[in-house]
C-alpha cells in the first residue's frame, strides 16, 4: 500500500493517494443475476459478510440487473435463497439497479456536462477493421474530437492520454495501470442503457461503500471505475479500499468454469452438503485462520477474519476436502438434528420405497449409525432403503461376489438356522454369528458378507447386527431364504 495515510486507490500521481473513506465499513455483494450463485461469488459474499461482522460494519446486497438480455428474475430468487441458506442475510438491500436508472442518467448528464464523455457511433466492425494489428487493443478514439451529438449514440469516457491509475489493493498491494493502455470505454449504450462499470461506481458512491471486496476477474475494470469515481466526485474524493480475491481453480489448475465444473451453490445444496460445512469450506478458499483451525464455527470465523490475511494465489476448489469437511460436520451433529437434516432426502420423490412403508422409529434407531457413514445427505436413503423396501434392491456386483463365494450357501443355511431361534438383539446376533463363523471355520467378516448382501442388497452399509435387529427376524429370514434359493445348488 502506498502512503502511511492508508490511501486505498487513486489516479496519478501514485504517491499521493486520495484519502481513504472513514467511519464504520460498508461493504457490498453485487451479483449479476445471470445464473445460479457461483461458489466463487458465494466466497466473495462470505468475505464481505465476515468483514462486516468482524468490523461492526454493514453488509449491503445489490442486484446488478441492468443487462436485461442476460438477467432473469428466477436467478435473483435463486441467489437470494442460496445466500440465505448460507446464513448471509444482508443488513441493507437488496437494492436493484433496474430501479435506479434515474441515478445513472443523472450521473451521465453530469459527466457529459463536465466534458468527460463523448458520443461515438462506430460499429464493432468498423473498430475491428481499424484497430486490427494495433499494439494497444481496444477503441482508437476515432470519435473523440468529432463533437458528435449525444442523442442515440453510445457515450465513451475520455481516458486521459497520460499518467497512470493505481489500484491500492489490500491483498495485492499497488497495481498500476497506464492510461495509454486503457481504451476510451463505453459508459452508456446507444439505447441509453448504462454499462456495468458506470452503474457499479454510481452505486458504490451512493451507497457509501468503503471497501470493495470482489473477485480478481474484476481487477482489469477497476481503473475505469476509479477514473469514473474521480470524474464524478472530484479528484480529492475519498475512495473505497479494494480487495480482489484470488481465483478459484480446479484440480488441473484451470479457472472454475460453469461448463466444466460444478460451480453452483445450489447443486451442493441439492447433493446434501450442509450450509455450515460449505460456508466453512468457502471461508478457507484464500484465507486461513491464524490459529490454524480448519473447522471453525461462524463466530470463530468472524472473530479471526482479516482481509490482510487473504492470499493472492489461486485457491484450489478441492472437492475431496469439501466432502471431508461435510462428513466432519455431519458426524458432529446431535442425532436429532441429523434426523431433521435428512428429512428432505426422505421425501417420497427421492426414495425407492413406497412412502407408506417408511417407519420413523426404525429410521431414528439407525440414524446414529448412518450419520457416521455418509459424506453427504443424499447418501442417506441408500443406507436405509433395505428397511423400507419389500425386498432389498440388489446391487448386482455385490451379488456377484456372493455367487463367487463357494461357502456362501453354507453361511446362509447356518444363518437361517441360527437366526430362527437366537435372541433378537444386535449383541446376541453378533455372538451367534461369531459362533456360527467359528463352526464354519470362517472369519467373522467373511461370514457377514453374504448375510449383508442377502439382507441389505449391498456389500457396504451400516453395521450388520444393528441392521438385522431393526429389520426384524421375519424379514431377515425371508431374505436369507430368497438369497439361498437364488444361489441354488446344495450345501457345500
Ligand atoms: N455484478 C458484478 C458481477 O457479478 C460484480 C460487481 C462487483 O462486485 O463489483 O460480476
């Protein structure tokens, strides 16, 4: 950062930054509703939110919906719902840019009056034809001095020919942009619609934003924003601080992309991730706790979050780690909470059993065992479906392992025999199965395998003896018989 005064952005000269805004921080999350809430945007929202909570500041939500061709109302609802699911309610807003067109119009008038804008009627094709092969890409200033009428034309900002704009970034330090490399950018389309950079800055000024915390992809547009800011507010104005957050990359170090990667918060929600786990995971994408904790309560995050601790290197969005974290959160839940959290995954349209066969008591009894084993809530039905189906859903590869096991039939016969009379509790079943395995000269787990497949339809699942106990003697015997008959042949 330049200057002990803590200047946080400014146009040239670089060593004389404008004063930083003072008072309690006001930050904003400003999504454009062009799709589901992206995990990168959710991370930006979270850092804004944590910063506001940590500093006692205000978290503003602003929907940047000026691009009528790409915005859809359902995306606005989706974004709001994902934010609220993640526990990031705004202190102010949501403001809608589509309702603030008058503010943009006034700003454009002021910029025009002060000579910062000029009208341009070059077509994209004309610009491309003229600038092909130019050392500096972008618009060539063709209409700059033509004095064209404003009406019906796009308006461009007259970027000074010389000097630099320095972005004082709390994460990256000073980033200097030479004006000669910044084109005269469009602020209003010929239709009169304001462009992102204009509406964004007009609102940051109007909403008294002190810190702009957002993705690194927006860094290139920041000098344009600063030029507009000074043009609107005068060169002495206090500017916001900037913090451009690191990119999120996949395991191949590629920027996370909508097409390639699963990037929607909504899709993690749909797959049974817990909001606190996802939030905890997102917090660590670029920031780490000074005490080295990985699992943090939201209060702990708020307590130790500092923008200055955010890293600028790309952050790896590691699905395995997210899954691990979710599992930790699931295991740490009180059982009752786990049962409640599982409930949406037990809805009739999500389960293979007829709804009337579901028994709450059975599910509750199994819940602590299931809780230990699933990584995401969407795995819950498969752990308990054997309880509520008439017949288990047979996983054919699990069945193949039974069919290939020469001693399987003998195990099933012995189990049928033992289980028809033994005491019916997990402990007694365990003891009886151990004795049975000993007499067949098998290891306990080798004896359990065919029984488990016969009863639950799968090689893996919750602990066998509890499963048998909950399912009940009659159903267990029936399934053992069916499996034995399916194996065919005689006792080996
Ligand atoms: N609306 C912009 C976007 O979604 C973000 C603007 C900002 O945070 O400054 O990319």
